[in-house]
C-alpha cells in the first residue's frame, strides 16, 4: 500500500490549493516544501479579481481579508506619450466582497498553508525533494532531504509537481522545458514613493515594451515596484532588466515621485514561465500545476490566478482518479483537457495582445478609455490581457489592430 493517495511537491498557491481541493474530496495528501514557513516569495503580490473570486469560492477570502492586505479597486495606466487613465478593476462576480488585492506572499502563502493543515493535509516543510520514485515508468513517490540532511522517501498513488519554474517533478518525468516561453521579472520594495493613491499603476515606458513597470501599494508604507519583460526581447535588445527598471524610475516622468524614495533591499529577478495551450503537463502517475506547468499569463505576468485555477481542476481529477483507483496517463488526461479548455483562450489571447503592444496602440487605447468610460473596463482587459470573455476575442483583437495601425 502506498503511504499516501497524493504527494504534492511545493507549497505555493498551486500546491496548497491543490491539496485543499483534493483533501476536501477525501484524498489523503502529503504536502512538501523545501522552505520553512512563513517564507518570502519574490512576487508583485497582486491577486487579480479572478484569483480573488477563486479564493472566495474556496471559502478562504474572508480569512484573507482579516490578514494585512490592500484592497484595490482601480488601475491607472500610463502610456509612453504621457497620457493616462484610471479604470475600475472588473469584478468577476458581484457577490465577491473584493476586487483586486495586494497581499505580500509571506502572508498569503502562509495562510493557504494553514488552511491546508486545517483540512487534514499532512505538511512537511524544510524538505527538499531530490528525486521521483517510479515503477515501470509511472511516478509512485518521492525521495528527498529534510533540513539537516536526513534522507526521506514516501510513496503515493500520484505525484503533483507544484514546485515552480524549475520543477524537479517535470524534469525527472522528462517533460519538455519550453524555454522559448519565458519572461523576466524584477522587483523591489520602496518606501515613500510620492503620489501613491491605493491604485495599481501600470507604466509602459517605450524602452521596455512590450513589457511594463508596475507599482503595487502594500498595506505597509512600502510600494512593490517591478518590471516584467519577455525573455526574447531581453535577449534581442541585450536588456538588463534591473538597469531598465532603475532607468525607468529615473526617467523625467517618474523621477519626482522617487525624489524621497528609499529602496528596501536589493532588486531581485525571477523567471516567469508563460503559458501556451500546447504544453505537456501530465503523464503516468503525475501532473504539474501552476508555474511547474508554465501557466503565467504572457501579457499581464499574472501567475497566481492560473495556479489557483489549475489547482481546482487538479484537485477534482485527483479525487476522481482515487475513486476509480487509476493513475496512469489516460486516467489523468482529463486534467490538461479541462485546464486548456478553461484557460487556453486567455493564454492565447495574452500572447497575441503582447505582440500588439506598440507605443501608438497603447496611447490610443488609453486615450480611448478616458473618452469612453463605459468601455474602459474591457480596454483595461486589452491592455493587461486579462479578464476578457473569450467569446469576444476576435472583436477585441480587431479593435486593437485598428489602433495599432
Ligand atoms: C518578480 C515577480 C513578480 C510577480 N508578480 C506577480 C503578481 O503580482 N501577481 C501574480 O499573479 N503573479 C506574479 N508573479 C508570478 C507568481 O509569483 C507565480 O506565478 C506563482 O508564485 C506561481 O505559484 P506556484 O505555486 O505555481 O509556484 P511558487 O509560488 O513558485 O511555489 C513553488 C514552491 O515549491 C517549492 N519547491 C520548489 N522546488 C522544490 C523541491 N525540490 N522540493 C520541495 N519544494 C520545492 C518552493 O519552495 C515554493 O514554495 C510574479 C513572479 C515574479 C518572479
């Protein structure tokens, strides 16, 4: 008999939410992470309205609203030509008592970990997974190292790789790496940035297009400031993202706002594995979720939303596999099928919108949004490539194509 039904490797939002969904359906789960919690995770700390709605349907939102966070209702966009517009963040569901939320990951991930423990998930942190156990090519457990170097191993009917961009589960189960689909993000916290009004700010300096610079207000006096940029643009333009961020903050448009600002710690850099609806993300005895499956929206660089969505679908598929006692590739195929059906169109659209992010198109869209407040919500969706109904995709693309000319 295996030790567990499922072993989830990685306790970021993808891993904890998979564990919570599965445990609530009777799956016996072991959740492992190499860090000790609470732990920091380099991030912009922003939860989209869709992520907030997912956490609400998981019953976690009320708890999240009790820990330190910043509710955000609006985004201000700044074009390369200096025009700007402030638009409301579209709510996914009127019954959800929040739109966007900025919550530092040290707090968010710890809360999700606590909820998983309350749901009966067995948690072992400070345990680095070093290998995947297989039987006839099917994943059937893990081996690892506890803090202090003690070797451990556990068996399970199925292994979930929720271990981020460098997923050991994906690598050991020989999943393709898709290195061409990556973006780079850098971020630092700053104190005393002038003019922060509780909105998310998205700046599009021409030098980093189609990337952008974000300002996310945290509940402390600090602002999470960062830059995201596709990897091919970084390579082609020989761009150094940390320098690009510093240059953007020293530009005439932003310099005054940073006149008294103090940078807290180093500017840190991380990889965003961006999504395309073509990836291989499961096999015999295993599935990949969140960044391990490479699900970051290419346009907005939002990775938490799809991490939580993949967790919901994975939790359901794991429960079904346990009921049927089948864990091979065919039994788990419903996972990628359902996932790509749900998020594939928005990933595809994100990639196409990114390609259309020219200074002219951005300027036109921002001016159009300020002239037509009733359209501002979906123009905002185009600018960030998020929260758009997929059935209107072609309409949106022809609209932006028109402006890009
Ligand atoms: C600079 C930056 C800014 C970002 N800003 C945003 C933002 O504002 N909003 C947003 O939605 N997304 C943002 N993202 C993306 C977001 O951080 C990720 O998409 C999200 O964290 C994915 O969650 P996850 O659970 O899949 O992986 P992770 O959060 O990376 O969690 C993976 C976990 O696996 C553990 N792990 C890894 N390897 C092992 C191992 N061998 N053994 C045991 N444990 C292991 C790690 O310790 C970690 O806890 C940003 C990313 C970066 C780099």
